C-alpha cells in the first residue's frame, strides 16, 4: 500500500511537461498524456518495457521479497539471509564503474545493456535449476552485477535515443517517463509475483521472473537490431 501511494504521489506531482515542450506536435500531445508520450518511440518502449521495468521488478520482487522466503524454505538462518542480501548491494557497488569503462573502449551501450540483462536472467535460472543456499548466493551476486550494469547504462541508451529523435523526444520528459514507469513496474511486479508465489511457490515465481527478463532482452535486442549487430 505504501509503495502504491508513493507511485501515485510521484505521478500526481510531476510537472506539466506539455507546457514546457513546445516542440512536440499538437497531434502527439493530444494522443498521449505527457508521461506516456515517449513510449511512442519504438526503441524507448523496448528499453523501458524490456530492460528497465524487469530490472526494477527483480530488485523489488526478488531481492526484497522472494530471496528471504526462498532461503527460509531452504533452512537458512536469519544471519545467512542478511549476509546473502548484502552481496547484492556490494555487487552493484563493485560493478558500478565497469559500464563506463567498456563504453569508453568502444563497446556499444546496447551490448553492455544486453550483457547485464542476460546475466540477470541466467542468474535467476541457476537458482531454479539447482536450488540451494550457495546457489542463492551466486544468484543474488549475479543479479546485483546485472542490475549494476543496467542501472547506469540505461541512462546512456536513453540519451542516445533522445539524440536520434529530438523532434519527438525531450530529454527531461523522457528521463521522467523512464523513472516513473520504473516505479510503477515495481508496484505491479511486486503484487503479481507475490500472488504467483502464493499460488505456485517460490521456485515457480523465480522461474517466471527469469522468463520475463529474458523476454525483455529479446524485445530490446529486436528493437535495436542494427545497433546490436554493428
């Protein structure tokens, strides 16, 4: 309920973007509310729905919810659960500088983003295929490394998308849409996966999350096929 109220307040407190962006056509502004308008861009839609939203769902529904429940089912102590969860945030800190280093060396940002997404998906499936406390440690570390790569790289990719379509996309509005949809996805994802965990069990929820992340990677790759190939 608190997360839902926070998301609602974020949406209500956003400024009227249409008033600050006269470059957007009247037809476009009448078709979409300001926060959804950037989704009309195919590449941005694939980024948000395929990468940003699933990554946020992993952080909220997996790290903040399913990890502790699955570890309890596996017989882990409260201390072990705390240590394993700490690995996620340590992994994010450790991998933080890596995306910028890779991109400075000429690796396309789309490749870096796909690598982080695939690392997250494969980590989730590792837990499904061989459930144990040690496997959960590796899964949490992999999810942390993957999300650490995704978090900053998605901003770079977003700015590249804006630069390629400046007539229809405005920088601040696009970043606002990215962050707002991320928050909304955390609400929806947490509710859906909590329900799925209650119906099908924790392993099934983690497996479904792995499928979601993998499907998002395919969506993003298909929308950016030329960038990925080149």
